[in-house]
C-alpha cells in the first residue's frame, strides 16, 4: 500500500516538474510583416492595442483615415497588472508595454528625423511639448501630461545603417509621476519605424529598471538570412 502511495506521489511530483519546465519564461513577439522582434515576460497579459492606436493617432473608428492607418500599422500591448486594462498605459503601479511598427508614407519618409522618433508617441522634445501645451490651452482643457523630466536620451547606431533613439522620461499624470522608456528605430531603408514604450509609476520603474532594460534590449529589427 505504501509502495503504491509512494509511486503516486512520485508521479505527481514528476508531472508538476514537467509542468513547471513547460512554462516559458518569455513571450516572443514578432510584428505582422516579420520585421521587428522582442520578448516580454510571460507574466504580462496581452491586450487589444487598437483603442490605444485610436487614442494616439486621433483618427475616428470606421473612417477612411483609420482604414488606411490599419493597413500600414501593427501594434500590440501587454499589461502585468492583476486586472489588465489598456488605460494603464497612462498610469499604473504595474508595468505596461506598447509596441508598434509603422510603414511610412513617402511624405513621412522625407521628413523623419531623430527628434520625430523621440516624439513618435508622446511629446518629448521641447518644441513638441510647447505645441502640445498651446493646443491644450487653446481648447480650454488642462493638459493630461505635465511636469516633464528627462532622465536619459541615447542615440542608437545600429547595423546596416538603421538608426534610432532611446529616451527615458517622467510625466505627471493626475497625481502620480509616470516613468516611460521609449525606443524608436528607423530601418536602413527608411521604410518603417518600430517603437516600444514601457511605463509604470516612477517608484515601480526605479525598482524594476534592470528588468525593463532586458525587455528594451531585446527590441530589434529582425534580420532574415540572405
């Protein structure tokens, strides 16, 4: 009887070990066209990024502009909160990640610069921040983002002529300070911009900066053989 029980216990322990071994540490992500790659801890839940796309672009659902944008843009979002929600992009005690790849129009290709890479999602450079504040004042609304603080700004020199920026900064949103880590890469042909934005409240970001560095460092253009 004891032998049978021992065998059952050993089998159960073996199954638990196999199950634990079968849980991947990371979710590996590649964009729709296979140009951009990164990995995110498997503890992050994937969300529908479309509402974020609409918010950042200002386009209307069902419009021709939105249809054209959907053809050229791929996006994904991940949240590590116990109750994942897309609104956590702009304020959460838990990490949130948004990544997007844009196929540029001819007009965009002619105009893209390192400063435009910095401002691709949120107002970062002084000129665009001033423009953002002026528009908010003209509309009679209180700006959502305030108290900008730059933490770091790095120009990325990548292989095959690709280039990019990585900027870390704080914004006051409501009563909390939110830290963002923004990486934007322009491919060597000037055809696509790939962007990753990682954010959480400042106290969270300071405690987990090394983890976020690993995620950001995995964000790169995917080079196929040949």
